[in-house]
């Protein structure tokens, strides 16, 4: 019986490709970082669109149980490290467990619709996690900003980026980018990765 759980080889591969995913995400987000609103609405979502190519490559190279969970854990660990809070890794890891359960039946790792759905939910959670993180340390953030000479009006303007309206707009853009990104990822998979022999044509 063929083993269908990730081993050491897959762990190393997934870790390396996740690192590429995160580096690409940072590079694509950089042009938007000067403006908080643009970064929240478009920076993360643009990276969600193009980083989907790496996501699809990960699940194509390792279509085994544990792949999604490890990918989610690693990205969550990165955000927890960058924010110095445990929330991202906990939330995203729980999502990874649920995603594995979702993909477990009917060979979900070969199902394009299921893989796309998982990526869409992942993208939305990645959008909302900074909002949760910010609210958890809101008082501390305000004190830090006041100590740096910012006025309450300026601080409130910064927090207004995460208004309900902006969150809904970001969600809509995020879903569109995740869907288009998954389609782009599968196109790259068939046209380039399989042709080049990077992924076997199973």
C-alpha cells in the first residue's frame, strides 16, 4: 500500500517552497507598504494572486496528508514571529487541520475545486488575522504611537484602515484574487511545471 502521509523528504520540500512563497509575498507587498489602506486592500491580495502558483506547486509536488497543515503552520509561524503574538500560528494551524479533514475524503489533493476552496479560505484568514492581532494589542499600539509624537487623530486614521467597509472590500478582492490565482497556478502546472518535468503527470 502506497504511503499517503508526508515524510522527511516532503517536509524539506514543503518548507523550502513555503519560504519561496513568503519571500514572493514580501516582494509583491513592498510597493504598497507606504500606504496602509492600499497595503490592506491590494498588497496582500496581489501577493495572494501570484503566490498561488507556488501553492499549487506545493500540493502538486506533495499531494499527501500533512502538506496543507505544514504549509499553513509555517506561514502562521512567520506571522507570529513578525508580530510577536501567538494568534496567527494558532488560528492558521487550526485552519490547516480543518483543511486536511476537508481534503481527506475523495482524494481531495487531486481535486482542483477543493484545493481552490482551501486557498480562498486561507487568503481570507490571512487578511483578517492582522485585524485580530491589532485589536489584541490596540492599547499598547496606541501608547507606542503617542510616545512617538503622533496625535490621536492620526492614530484613529490609521485604525480606520480596518473598518468594516474596508474589510468587506478586501474580502471580495481576496476571493477574486485567490480564485484567479488558483486558475493561474493550475495553468502554470500543466503548461510549464509538468512540461519541464518538475511535477509528474499523474
